[in-house]
C-alpha cells in the first residue's frame, strides 16, 4: 500500500508549480519503489541495489510521462511545461542522490535525463485514455523495458505481469497523487482549471 502526500505543510503564502512538482516527485519515488518491491514479491529476480535503481528509473520515466498526460487540459500550456519539467528534474535528482549513496560518486545525472527524454519520445507514440489509462501497447512497452532489467529467473513472465498487474497498480496510485496535487494547485491559483477533454498522443 502506497500512501501518497497531496498537501503542503500549513504555511502562509503562495505555492509555486515547482513546489507542487517537488511534492509529486516524492510521491512518484515512493510509487516506483513499491512497484519494484511488488516485482520482487512476485518472485522475479533482482540481485543488486543498482539493478533495483535502474528498474526504479524506468518506473519514474513511465510515471512522469503519464503525469503529463493526466495534467493535459488541466493546466495551461506554459504551466504544464513548467510543472512537468520541474517534476522530471526533481525525479532525476532523487534518483541521482540514491545512485550516489549506493554506487558512490559518478556522472549519473546526464544519463538519467537522457533516459527520461528518450522515454518521453518513446511513450508519445502510444495511446492514453482518461478513464482506462495507458493502452495495451503503452503498458507492453513499459513491460519490455522492465523485463530487460530483471534477472533471468522467470523473466519471460515479467512483461505479462507488468501489463496486467504492475502498471495498472502504479497508475491507480499516480491518479490519486496527481488529483490531490492538481486540487492544491488550483486552490492556490484561486480557481479551477478546465477539465481535460482528451490527452496528447496517439489513440
């Protein structure tokens, strides 16, 4: 069970989009870690902390891209770009801090940013429905990327698990987190942005 944080600590003054992105990035990290833990609990093989962090990185890229789909139409284009850019960079920062803790000093940031950008371009080809979430092809691509990173034990079943169980579960957690953050953003801005009529990307 992932407990997501959707509110700031009580304090006066406005909350920026960047602050909201920081709160959501923390939630994305928790969702991604739980996703990897669930994979391990299903008996799929992970052997090292670096391997786990590489899988977490794929979860983060998947979640950041999905967040972009979810906020489409709820924020104006400038705000959406600011919010998603800050979310992606803060998610990278959290990942890099953990890589340094586990693996020691290294040039991890550019690799992490490159992965995030590559996945944005990759996932943009797949459909997303506001009610149903990411389409089968979207989830299959995510499953392929996770499958490539796990150990050989039962590897052939990882893609099916991600498509049918893993991805839907993290999407449910993400929706809750994004909904809470959007409510806070809209409240801070003094009004409610229009609901999305659709989402970008192929159908």
